[in-house]
């Protein structure tokens, strides 16, 4: 007689461990707690097992004290390790450095927000890698750790096993990016909606935005022009046409556009087209050639070129990873 069937062993929850140091800012820690630590049974996917870790407890965070049962030993065993903030004016605690090295050696995913990149750099895991931090600290990071390829003007960098982000809200962007990698775009978008934040900001966006949205007459009423362009992504649109719509000269339009958005019209338009292509790839089964035409890239080869530059993968691979099950075909236009 055949023996009893063995029951499938459920996959162990993915453990996310956050390192807390005395004097840490609470906001960055709260990002990790909100995105990874809050139970979300309504999403129907196995959520993360979340740990807040400290060398000693309680930890003085200035406005309050935090108590935790988890030490830095947990970092070395976790699947994902996050360093929200690290000191830039004093040495990174050796216990944290050792834990990061052990976690990296066993293949854990390492993440940092803001100045947390200094702890990853001290552990040596950023050597030879691209990385970012808050723009205020990027020069110091580059001088102190010359083997790190510092990118001072992006929101976050995904270099596979190691991911780094700029200050404050860029940590939210990186965290949602990781949820997107782990659970797909539908789940990441649902988390973003719960947090009332944009579901996706490209990691390559500039940190240096004087004003995040156009502000009326001082910005030549750019908002109507941007809305006008977005409805014509499938058509060729030149800077001259944008300037004419905004009723200004191309030179003035370029200057005020950069002041308002932090980038050039060409770069902004390419990113909007990439965003549109993402949505079509996630929400429909239409051929890549159709996606290319409707998003304004013309040909599949041109879409692949720009998509790989912006997203780091091909449209086909992206669709395989992030296709929303059962979604209806996206309408043309």
C-alpha cells in the first residue's frame, strides 16, 4: 500500500528586519513599519514577518523611547534588512556593520533610506555598486567611500541584492517598489492607495525639484499643458508645440519647465510614455508592438530601448512579472 501523502510545507514568511539606532529619526522607521509591518489580510497574499531590531533596548529616539525584543542578531537571519538612518557624524556601530555583512553574505536583500546608505557603505556592500542617499549627504558619502558609485540626483537605486533611496518620501517609493517586485503591481498599488501616495515614481526621477507641481501664472500655467501632452502620448510632441500651447517661447518654457518639474520636457515626456506602457503591459495582453505605438515610441525596438534604460528590463519580462490577472484589455489611445 502506498504510504500517506505528505502535506505540502507552507513557505516560511519573508522576514523584514529594521535596524534602529539611538537618535534615529522616527519618520524613516515609520515608513518601514507602515509598508512592511502592517498586516494586510485584505490583499490575499502572505505578508511579511516584521521585526524592529536594536543593539540595546529601549532605544532613545529623542521624542520617545522604543522598546523591542529583537536584537541585531535577527538582522543576520532576515530575508530583507532595512537601515532607515545611520549616523554621518560618528562611527556606525560595529555590531550593525557585522550584522549587515553576515546578512549580505547569506544572500539577504539589503535596503537603506536616507543616510542609512552610510551603514551599508561601512559594511562594504556598496563597493563597486551604484547607490544614492539624501542629496545633503551625497558628497560626503562619495568622499568617505570612494569605491561607491554615488548617484546624487535620483530617488532610489535598485542594484539587485542592494537597494538604496534618497531622503524622506523616497523611502516610500523604494518600499513600494520592493512590494511591487515581491507581490506584483496590483498589490503595490493597493498599498499605495491605503497610504494615499502615488503608486509609482520612477527611481531615476530627480531629487532636485524646486516645486513638485506647477503653480499657476508663475509657471506659465504648465498644468494644462502637461495634461494636454498626456492625452497625446501616442503622437509626436515637440518642445515648440508644448511652448506654443503654454503661450511662451521655447527657451522660457524650457527654463520654467525644469524649475517646476526638476527635469527636461524630453525626459518628462519619455517617463510619461514609459508609465503609459507599464499600465498597458500590466493591464492588457495586446502585443508589444501595439503598446509601442500607443505609448508614443513607434516601434517595439524603440520601446525596448527606452524601457530597459528606465526600468532595467524588457517590456515582455516586465509584463510576465507584473501582469494583473484577469485584467481587461487596455483601450487604445
